[in-house]
């Protein structure tokens, strides 16, 4: 069984910022050492983009 990884808030916010900037999930995973692309999708889906940008 795989161990769970808990990412710091700073990594999550950086991943969201990078995704909003148009960087691919694969590139974000490589740069921030994130194991699974679904993690990025979950964080990205969890924000309200309008309130985040404002």
C-alpha cells in the first residue's frame, strides 16, 4: 500500500497559480515533485477562480 503524501499549502497555491498561468499538469508535477495529476485537479477544482483572481 502506498503512503499518503501531505503537501504544504505553499505547494498547493503554487500549483494553482501555475495552472492558471497555463502550465501543463505534467510540467507542474515535475517542477513541484507532485506524484499524481489528480492531486492538481482536486486543488484546482476546489477554488473559485473569480474570487482567487480578485
